[in-house]
C-alpha cells in the first residue's frame, strides 16, 4: 500500500518521508500483533532433520500499548470548554464519532506504531465551482482516525507537520480503491484539500473519477478551507525519533526494546517447554506390557507409559523418569526480563510481575518523583496539544460549514486522570479541609469537583441572602 501511494505522490510532485521508515513501522506492528516472522516461527536442526518450531509469547507488545493507552486516555479524562454552546457542540460531535472508545484505541496504536492522526471533515458539505465552502448545508462532522501506515507528511518544520496526505482503502462493488486526501497550503497561505481516488489494477493504481465511485459522488476534487490553520491533528509519543531524528513522525514506545521483548519471549518459551519436556514418563519393557487374562496390563491410551524396544538393555522392567522442574529459575529469569522491559518503555523497573504464569500490573499509587509519573506527564504535553487542536478544528468547521457562530478562541482545559498518583478520596478530603479553613473558595471547590468553569460554578452556588433566609426559617 505505502509503496504505491508514495509513487503516486511522487508523480504529483510531492516528497514524503523515506519508504524505509514504513518498513520499520511494519516491524513494530509485527511485535504488536505478537507474531514476528523468523522469531516466533523458526526452524531447528535436531541432528536428523530440520524441525519447524513455534515460540511461545507473552504478547508484551500489545500489553505495553494497552497500558499506556489506559494511563493517558481513559474515562476520567475531561475536556472542558468555557462556553456552554461550545461545550455542547464539541461534546455532541465527539459522542457521534464514538470518541471515548476510539481515542483510547488511537493511544494504543500510537504507542505501537509511533504516530496517529485525527481528521475532522464535514459531512454533506457543499462547495462552489471554485472549491469555496458554502455554509449552512452540512449535515454533520465526522472524524477519521488514521495510523502512520496511511499518513504521508509532505512539509514539516521543528517536528510540526504543516502539509500532509492521508490514504485509505475502500471497496465498492467488489473493487478496491485507494482514497487519497492531500492537505496543503495555497499561494495565499490558506489551506486547500485535494481529494483523489485510484482504482487497484493488479496492485497498481489507476486514475479514477470521484463521481464514478459509489459514496464519493458528492466529494469535490478541491476544497478551499479559507483558513491558515491545518484541518488535521497529529499525535505521537513524546519520544525522540532516534531512527531518524530529522523525521516529524514518532516511534513506538518499545522501538528501542525489541531485544528485551525477544528476551522475555525466549525466557517464557523456555518456561513453557520446561513443563512440556519435564512431563513424567514411565519406560516399560515389552514383557511388562503383555496381556494378562485377556486384558492389557497398562491402559494403552495412557501416554505416561512408553514401551521400549526389545533390544534395549535395561535390568528393570519398569523405569520411571521424573525430571526436576526449574520453575524458580525461570520465574526469576522472566521477572528480570520484564523489569528491564518495563524500565526501557518508561514504566519504571517494577511495573510488571510474573505471577502464577501470567502478567500482573502493579496497582499501587505512584509517587510524583517516580519514572512512571514523569513519563506520563511528558506524554501528556503532546496529547494535550492534540486534544486542544482537535476541539478548535471542530469549532472552526461548525462556523465555516454550518454558520453556528461559535467562539473559536474559547478557553479549553484538559484534565487528565491523576488518580494513580493520589486517589480521589485523599484529594477530596484535603480540599474539604482547605475549604473549611478558608484557604479555598467555595466556587473553586465546586469547579474542581463538578468539572465546571468559574462562571458556571459561581452561578450554581446559593446566594448569601438565600442562605440567610434559610437559616432564619430554621431558627423560627
């Protein structure tokens, strides 16, 4: 997919990041999926022949990304806009696009592959013949969620991608098409969005008209946004790209821990095989398995017995083989590998425990000077910027395409989940003490715990004269 898209972009006069980087992304993806060619499936010579083997895996590529997604984007994250109309509009658009679920998935995918994008677009948008937006006819705003495999940066500076192409594969009437959307700046500095579609012919891309493909008839070839701000959001882990520091794309959270993940799976594979190879066996001579009174001495379906050939010299008719299992050594080895992996991926050294044959996650409250706390705050810097920009694009589209008159410069605050640092009960009790001591205002307390802005919190509080009237009534 990427090779053919890069070729088309080159034909159109665009230059994107090297194709070799997408090869690196494919390697990260294989570890995320948990089946790495040449590692989890391999061949070994046993002296007589070559045997195909399967290596058992703990699937830590998936586990690492799930945990980072849950730490960064969960149900406790709150996006608050100061204006009520703006808050209601953004909430509605996010809900319609299943953002609570999809945003967590995108955090998982960015941890695995390094970069994701959110692309808001107007549904049912009408444009003039020149490509200018005609406001008032749109039916809604959709958000496309895209991973690095379909992201092609075209222009960037200091890590900020200002122009970018996005691709996707669609199937219509049994035929596959590549839909290409190009966000670029015009000569006037305002953004233009080009929409193109190609037909797959034997893995090659052939030009096709948008009007000829079902579902794309109303999509204009060119849209002039009328804005000097981009209509897409790029999100990535806050980790320097040491594969190529000149690229604006991120890297996987385990990009520099591949060797350690191999060590984890090698140790776990040995742990499993310890039980497979250490299974108790009983070697018996053929004479010991003869029929007695018409019935076999041993149950022929019992795999614990193994009948030796007649010519094997053995004084004993029955020889038990009971190998000692090295479970303690394996537990220690797997735990050592997990500690290194945890440290390499920003969780600190003791985040994972190999407990009872499975992976358990540490649940203790972390301190503010821990590695995990600092890494979370580091990743939140980029994530907060991404969420803020996404909300402002939604507001801008609401005005440009729907004429809603929303305040695009409204104050936006992103409240992340800090309960792993200090539990909510402790925080609430401390704030209650500060409120009682007069250190915190009542509206500040309400704004914090009811997730309201200052004006809403103050308006919701009972007025002083109402409280006085209630007190006098109770006295009477």
